[in-house]
C-alpha cells in the first residue's frame, strides 16, 4: 500500500535523514521530502543549523595544529 503523501516526513524521519546525509548521499525522494519538511517545520531547521555548526567545528578541529 502506497502512502497518501509519499514525500511527507515526520520530524524523527527528517532528523534521521539529516544525520544520514553526513555519511552518504540521499536519494532524490529523500532530498525532496527533507526539503519540504524543513520548509514547513519550525523546529527542524534549528537542528539542521546545529548539524552544520558541528560539521564546521569538526573540520576546523581536524586542521588544528598546536604551535610550539
């Protein structure tokens, strides 16, 4: 049985997709569903910003060298 709204995602699904895309490319359907969810949800864009902040911090940390 197909869902009535194939691109509709819950907040739990959306956050799982945001975490998953750190490790692998998302399918077209997942990308569309995530973008639609982020456009309609008030909370999930904040989680997405937190994920981006953590990704950028980790990139900076990996490049850190201690000057002696």
